[in-house]
C-alpha cells in the first residue's frame, strides 16, 4: 500500500490562540459548501486554526470532507489530516468514506495506513469504505488483504463487509470468487444483486447475467432501474431480442418509471437486435431526445441497410458531437457508400471537430472499399499528422487499405515498420498477398508468424486457404485445413469449408468438393453451395451445377447470384430455352441481376461506369478511345468473345458489341485518355471480371505499355506486358 509522505504543515501552538467559541464562526460551514478553489480552502483552514478547537472537532471534519471533492486539494487535505495526533475511529471512518468516493480513491489507503500505524482501531464500519476504494481502483491485492483482515476479526459475517468483498472481486474480474462469497451470504439486498449482475456483465458473461437476473426475481427482490439497465445491455450485447422483449414487458407490467437512461438502453437493445420499428417507436416518445439514443438509431438503421433513415436522424441533430459524426461516417462506410463517408468526414472537419481513432478507422475502411490510392495516401498523411502513426489498430487497418487499393508494397512497408504486431497484423498481410495472387509470400508469412509464436486464428486460416485456392495449391490447402483442427483446435466454419470447396472446384476436383460438402458437420449454407456452383460454371458441369443451384435456391429463393450463375451455365452449353426460363422466373419474381460497375481514380477524383454507360461528361471521347483500342488490339489477334458473357440469345455480332461495352473497358479507356504511357491504371469492379475483359486488358497492357491493376469481387489482377498475375487461373 502507498506510504503517507505528505508535506507537513506548521500549526500555531494553542497557547498563541485566543479562546473562541464555535458560534463566533458559524459562517464557516456555509463558506465550506461554497468553496471552489484551493486558496479559498486554505483561508477557511486558517480561520479554523484560529478558533483553537481540537482536531477532532466536527468543523474540521467538515473541512476535510469538503476539500476531498475539490480539484488539486487532496494532498493539502491529507497533510492536514496527517498533523492530527489524537485520532478517533469514528472520525477516521468519516474520512475513509469521503475519500472512497473522491476522484482519487487510492488515497483512502493512506488514511488506513496511518490508522494502523497510530494504533487507531479499524472496526467493521471502516471496511466498507476501504473495500469500495479497492473496487474502484481494481485493487485485488488490497482487497485480498482486507478480506484476510476481516476474516481474522470476524467482520466477514457483516452484510456490508460481505457486499464490499463481492464488489471487489467482481471489479477485479475474479467473478468466481465473487459468486462464492455471494452464495454464502444470508442477506442479499438489491445492491448486492446489482453488483453480482454487473460483475457478470463486465466479465462479458452476458448469459450468466441473465440467469442471475431470473434468480433475483425468484428471490422476491425487485430489480431497480440500475439492474434493468445492466440486464438490457446484456441482451443488447448478445442480440437476445426475446429476453430483451421480456424485460421490456416486465418494466411495463411493474410500472417502472423510466428515466432517460433506461429509455436509451431499451432503444439500444432493440436497435442492436435489428428491431428498428420498436426502437423508432420508443425514440419518438423520448422527450427530449439525447445524443446517445440518437447515435444508436443512426447505427441501428445503418446496420440493416437503411442508410437514408440513418442520415435523416443525423440531420435532425442540432449539436452534433464526435460520436454522432463518427456513427454516420461509419454507417456510410459499412453500407458500401464509401464516397459519402469521405464527404461527410470532410464536412465534420469543416465543423471544427478533430477526429479520433474510431473515426479514422471508418475513414480508412471507406478508402479500402473505394480502392482509391490517392485518397489512401492522403489519409495516411492525415493520420500521421494526428499522431496516430504508431497505433496498432490504425496500422492494421492501413495494411488492409493499401492491399485493397492495389499497393501491396506500401502495405508491406507499414507492416515492416510496426513496433508491435498482433494476429490481426499478420492476418491482414497474409490476406493481402492472397488476394493479389502471391500465395508463396502469403505462405512464407504464415510460417514466419507461427515461428514468432503468434497463433493464427480462424480469420488467418481464411486468408491462407483463400491464397491456396486462387493459386491452385490443392495439397497445401488440404494440409492447412487439417492443421486447423489437429494443431490449433479451431473448428472450421462455413467460410472455411467454402474456401476448400472453391479450392477443389477451381482445380476441377468437383466430385471431391461435393464429398467435402456431404461430410460437413452442419448443413452447408449459400457460401458453400455458391462456391460449388461457380466451379461448375467454370468447368461446364451442367448436371452438378443444376444440383448446386437447386440446393442454394432452397436456402435463398431470391438469391440473384444463383439464378445468374445457372443462367451462365445454360448459356455456355447453348441451352437458350433454359436461359430464357431462368430469366423469365427472375422477372416474374422481381429478382434483378446486380449491375456491373467499375470505378477509376484519376487526379484525385473517382469516376464510375456501368455497362453501356453514357452519363460521363467525356462520353464521346471515351467511346472514340474504345474504338481505337479495339482496332489496335485486333491487329494483335483480339476478337471479342461473348461466350458466357452475354446471357441472352442475340445474334453473334450483337453479342460482340455488348461485350465491348462492359464497365471495366469503359473505365480503362477513360484512364488511357488521362494518364501517361508507362503509368499504372487502377480499376475497381464490383463483379468478377469476365473472360473477354480479362483478355482485352492483358492485350492493352502490352500494346499500350501500361501496367493495369483491376480489383474484382474476389481478387486482384495485375496486368503487365500482356500477362496477368493470376496466370489466367481465377
């Protein structure tokens, strides 16, 4: 425990003081209550000294207790206390109680140490304050010592001491010890139950908190607003809408008066559980609304894809704080509106607010989605100017951002300069090399990570299996998949099985892929069946493709990708009647194919293109450039290939015309208008690049001597000198 080294104060001797009665200084108590500065406190102390009263006088006690609540006054007050030669237990207990509630509860133990040193009796009324101080500073060592002291003197049967001990162990994360003490208590009031429930909550044992709540009700102890708030927060954390509704019903049945905090917690619970109608109903009744509830509504609507509703609530906030700005910026980033996210970030800065780390993580995420390298560079410089350059989560996000923006070298530079790396750092780097088709480096990092005693997690295995899949490393993929359970005791999830099905499917091991699916310990989901369906399309296996599509559509009848893939399979097989049937079904059911789109960043501006896009200001120049490029490529053997790319039964010449208008070709031609020879053009596409565009871009890289990087839905393609980094295996 801390030692009591306070600066001694010089007290005038009693002989020099004139006798004065307390009545002559009856203004001092009111002066103490209005004291707000240390100099004022010192003036009052001088007046107290002049009274000649002994140091156990109630006025001095009031002086000490008042001083504990003032900023920068604790040391002075403790110096006064340290000069008192004749202490009494009751007086000290009052001081202990005040200190345990102060802004520096650790100072409580300085008084305790002096009591023990001066032989002042520590009684059962002393311990609750000391235990409260221990819990506030998470002082397990102090708590254990006090527990032993209480047991030795028989104070551990006192209900207030027991409650204090339960609180200490819970606050220190020793929830089992806390529960053992709780179970031995003969008297448990609402405070003790509240401490125990909150202890489970703080230990992230949310289900146990819910069980404890039911036990409390069965013990005929009525929960108060604090308990109800904690238990609703537990439901919110676990997305347990059923239990959350039950607690809401309980509140209504018992006519619990809901304050703003409890109302906000209810709103948060419903919003986190995706029940936005109920959240909106409660929010509309909240008068006045508060920033916590409003921010919760923004986040809730963003998570379910209702970004316009989130923005509407955001715009209604009269005084926006950093949390509300960050919630909306994050909402846009997570809802695939990255440009709006960055625009709002600029608006936030214009409002005079300085972003924190949470805000910057959302901004980095937006840049990652855009794949805009110029924006990424600006963000990195901004982060360094904010002083976040060495923050671990920020650097982890930067690795991911640079990898997704096509600059793997810069991602690796961030990784190499990090003073500390965790499993997320290694996983981000491994995944980065994987999506860029560099499986050898991804594997080398994977083994290096293990050599440095960093254990891979489930996400790491996703990244390395992905790398093996896109490089055709079947045997290595098998070994790594087996090592998950054999070496690391990580049970593969749907995503891992999906990677393995994709690995086998790409390597044309379709039957082995199906056998793996049939051996899964749980029913396969749309990810797994989708991986098999894609492989069937690549390898023209109509029968198995129909089987996989049926299984996928049984799970999700409106899955546009499954209908399109099946249509692709029929089209490649020339079964146009079946193609027409699929298309007709999609039309009747209102299922629309996701539109292909491509983005390109040029001179710091993002330009977007759709298939056959005519909306760009330079549309005429773009199509003229496209004609020029096609004519040049034909000289080196290019012929538009519409097989599998145009999924309607058109005349061959019509198909060729349509395939030339794909969005990535338009974006590429716009890039050729604005960059110099030898530069790098970077394009981001929302769908998988088709075979014709893949060939087209390879030839452009050779004829125009350009380096071209295309990020499609599943990976990066780096084109240079007529060759792609994927080695035509994608």
